[in-house]
C-alpha cells in the first residue's frame, strides 16, 4: 500500500496548489460544523476542479487507503460534512465545481455542478423566467451536491416535494474513482433500479455527486402570504385541507407556530410586530402563489378561502400580505424562531416527522408529557405542518448553563423524543439527515430489516468503507 506522504505528493501533482491545501488557516473553517457541535481535523482539503480530477483523486485514495469526507457549503445540521478528529481523513470540497452549464427553458430544467450555491441557482433560474422551487435558511451556503446528499426539504415541499423529487439526472464519482454519468433525464426508463436514488439522501456515503440535472418550474407571477390565528392545531390541519380544496396546488407552504414562539420572536426582533391582534393559541403562515394559474385572481381566491374558513370556525382571525414587503415581513417572523429560541438559552432540537394526519395529536400529547417528565423544561413545536414535519424543541429550565444541559439532560430528552416519534410511526430525521448526530439513534431505533438494507447498499457501493465513515450507517 502507498504511504500517506506518497499520496499527498501525487494528490498535489494532480490537483495543483489551488486544489490541495494542508494550511490550518485554510482548512480550519471547514472542519467544524455549522452549529459548532462537531470539531474535526483533516489530512488535507482537496478541491478538485472537475469530475475527471475527482475520479483520479479517488483512485489515489483507494491505492493509499485514504478515507474521504465530501463537503459542499458545510451548512448541514447533523455533522455529516465534518471529518473525524483523527486527522487522517481527506476533506473533499465540491465548491469549485460551481458551473451552471445549461438551462433548457423549454424543457424547464437546469444542469449544473455540485458546488453551485442554492441562491445562485435561484438567480440563474429567475434570469430565464423560471424558478428552482426549493429554498431554505442556509441558501447562501448550501450547495446542490449537499442538498442532494441530504435530500433537503425547506418551505416549498408541500407543493414541489423535497430535493429527491427535483433531481432528474446525476453524475457521481464512485468510491473507486469510476464515474456514473446519467445527467440526461428520460421520462420513462425501466432498466432496473432507479440508480440515482442510491445517492440522494445518502449523505456522501455511497458516492460523490459532481453534477445534477434539476427540474425547474414557471416563475411566480404573484404571491400572497396569509397569517392566521387559530384555536388549536387540529384546526390548523383542517385549515390546510380547506386551503388545498379551494386554492388547489397554489398552496406552496403551510407553517405553524404556537403563541409562545411568536412572543419570543417579537421579544427578539424589537422592530417587528404581530401580524394580527389578540391572543391565539396557534398561528399559521400560508404561502399561496400564482404561476400558470390564478394570475390576477389569487388575492380574491385567498379572501374567499379565508371568509369560508372563518364561517366554518377554522380560524379566529387572519390577514393577507398587502405587498412583497409585508410577505417578507411575515416570513421573517417564521425564520427568526430558531435564533430567538437560541437567544433565550440552551435547548435541544429535533427535526421529526410523523404521518401528516397524526401530527396535531402527536404534538398535543408529546409536549405536556415531556414537560411533566423533565420538570422546568418547555416543549414547543413549529414548522412544516403540511409535510408532517416539525422542529420539536425542548428548552432548558431557566438558569441551566449550556454545558450542564448538553452534558446532562439533553441527551436523555432526545432519546425520549425519538422513542415517542418511533412509537407514532415517524422519523427521527425528517429533513436534516442522520450524519454523526443521529447515527447511534438510527442504529438503536430503525427497523432491523431497513438498517440491514441500508448497510447492504453501503457495503455494495463502498466495500472498503472509504466514503464518509462514521456517518449515517
Ligand atoms: C439557517 C439554515 C437553515 C436551514 N434550513 C433547512 C431546511 O429548512 N430544510 C433542510 O432540509 N435543511 C435546512 N438546512 C440544512 C442545510 O442547508 C442542508 O442540509 C443542505 O442540504 C446542506 O448543503 P451543504 O452544501 O451545506 O452540505 P454540507 O453541509 O457540506 O454536507 C451535508 C452532507 O452532504 C454530504 N455532501 C455534501 N456535498 C456532497 C456531494 N457533492 N456529494 C455527496 N455528498 C455530499 C456531506 O458529506 C454531508 O454528509 C438549513 C441550514 C441552515 C444553516
């Protein structure tokens, strides 16, 4: 076997000075995860310029038995892109592969490198009068490759699905350096398994995505954001069904938050104000867009929908955004929930899903149960009710320090939340992936047959375990 020194020499010759560094000042920002929970170390940071270079690099890694951690924007929430602390893993950044090579306006699709940043993809699609219908808070950092590897969700899943449903074709470098190239989408193709699915949501454990062909949709012509006050989560679920019946697929997002979340956000953002007056136990934020349908009539349709929802007793009060500025202001309240919670002290966060129809009952059962079992904590759930996915946060009792919390009760509470979610037929990771954060919990709670299948696929594609060891399975 080749020595590590020989590997480094050959990798430098292959990638050049721009493509390989061991300078701690340059590697340090990329060896800690976005939340600052995992700190790693790396042998070197490789930034191949193209797919062929990465293929050749992976062959060198195979010869020298070097393990590899793929990385995009490092905005992931589960420590999936953070190398271990051993300092022997090669961090492979895809950020240089950021070319948007083709937008086919007629076919409504784009082909681009894995390193394209989400907000750049948005801008490119917009310039072609189209839209890439997936967005999330980390859009200034998250890359196409990372979004694919984590099967990211966001706020438009209700209508357009997660990343999985937007990927039409993929190019992937395999563990041994072979290149799987299937960028050209076929509407019908029955030659066995849908191979691209082996890499979507696989968190870089089965191959390294280098390019993708993605679905685009017509640009938004008009949008309305509704803010509604509700008496219960059950009413929120009924309101969603009502909106889908009256507004059809113009409903793009349906988010919920409890009164306490809104109060915390208003404390955190002194210049913000509540969209509607009075106390409401729950709030819903609903995004309605007109693209090919409803143009010119979306406001009227929303007003009719709210009038009938009020008549049915589904809502207590509601308002519609009067303009883009107000629509953004409503979303700002939603997007400020996490920083507002963080500012109040330590919490333990869970990104969970249960069957959509069971979500209201789950939250109303789980929240008081946890508060009883862990006195002094407060549980709150907010997020994508329309997808059966909420962020379930348990906030530490007042005065508890982060060190005491994370080193003590937080882990027990997480295990309890995951147990409950599993009992309800749900998932311990709805959109953020498993990474290193939830790997042990997946092993503890997953159906043994499902776990066996995950491990079998991983072993078939990466028999030496070179790709992102210690993550997912
Ligand atoms: C403020 C904020 C809000 C967010 N909101 C959401 C949200 O609403 N919904 C949501 O789903 N996520 C959300 N995220 C999480 C994050 O943006 C996504 O997980 C994103 O998909 C990660 O992309 P990345 O390029 O940063 O990947 P990284 O963090 O670099 O990597 C994530 C995982 O993908 C692997 N990977 C990266 N690139 C490749 C590649 N080319 N080939 C193979 N494997 C690869 C890594 O090894 C790692 O396992 C949010 C993040 C932030 C910071």
